[in-house]
C-alpha cells in the first residue's frame, strides 16, 4: 500500500518544523536547514509508492535529515577554499556555547545509535519512545506478542547504553534539565 496524498500532507504538517529545528542544530543555518527538510520530503514524495503508511516514517525522516546535514557539512568543507569565502565565514562566525555543542553532538550520537539498532528492535524503540505507543499498542500494530515487544525494548535499551556509554553523563544531565522544566510547567 502506498503513501497517499493526504497522509503525505499530514506528515509534512506534523514534522516539517521539527525537522528544520533539528537540522538547524547541526548545520547552524536556517535557510539550509529548511532546504534540507524540503529535500527529504521531496525524496519521500518520490518514493511514496514504495512506502507503507503503517511503518514508522518519523524515524526515517529524522535519519534522512541527519544524514543530509552531515553530507552538507562534508561537502561545504570541501568547497569553501577561496579566500573571500573564508573571510565571510570569519566575519559571521560566533562561538557556539558548550551547551550548543554538547546538545548537537548528543542528538547526533543518539540518532546514530538508534540507527545502529537492528531493524525490528529499532522499529519497536521508535514506536515506544517517539510515537509514545504502549507495549500492547505496538504488539497489536506489528502483530507480535507483548513479550516480544518487551524483549526487543530491553535489547534496544541495552544496545543504546553500550553505544552511548561515553555520553551517559550528558544524557542524565539533559534528562534532569528537561524533567525540571516539566516539573515547573516550562514544557
């Protein structure tokens, strides 16, 4: 079953702003971030006949944006060699704060770690953590047992802990900050 026009439009409305925000944190340029997000949706539109609307598309979108951002950074480093371009960069450069660097690096590492999870394990993790589905809802959607969902989530969390062990301090710090903001009604 292919992705329908209305479903595509709904995906765009739900995720475009979030994807742009995510991309800005990596490429540090709003126009470039919007362009990258647009390109990802164009690519999704071109592949709509082969994409099942039942599959978790959100993780695909964020992974695609992440990869395109990295490609953009790589390609621009390669071609920004003339003196005037370097001067423009130097004039417009503002030192990012440690918090911005840490947050962007952490988000990048987490996205990479999630992408490294085995297919079904990643799908279940994304449904649970990003789509806020309960284990029973995931089991029903995927046609598997709740115990299988539990086992796959345990595996995903174990693998993510292993992949992100060098960043656990930052993860705990960001969790506490977000939790504190939620407790005080900021979020």
